[in-house]
C-alpha cells in the first residue's frame, strides 16, 4: 500500500472512530453509565491517531511533501472531521 493510499485509509478509519466516540461511546458513558465501550473505542482511536501522524511523517520524508501539505495533514488530525476534509483537499490530488 502506498503512502497516500495508507493515509487516506487510516484517515477514514480515524474519522469514523471519532464519530463512534461522539455518537456511541460518549452517550453510553454519560447517559447509560456504561464505561467499557469508551475504553475500547478510545484506545482504537488513539492507535489510529498515532498511525495517521506516523504516516504523515513517512510521506513527508519519502515523497518529499512540502512543509505546507505536511502541516495541513497534521493539523487535520487535531481538528474534528479534519481527516475527511484533508482527504478531499490534500490527498485526493496525489495518484501514488
């Protein structure tokens, strides 16, 4: 899997995991007082976040992305739904 395909895939999973936290895990935790899904989904989201950032760094150094693209890709990981936007605005333009 190329770097761009990997970041698009992991970015999609990371975005979906964030939606699961917002709309499944948090309501279960605070409305139904069920804490277990929060631990599982939260850990998965954390792992996907770390993978996403690692792939951004990998692409930055191997494909020689400019600082601007790398900075935007990293910033997208910090903004809710940012990975979905980055997929459309940054990654889709690269056919790797």
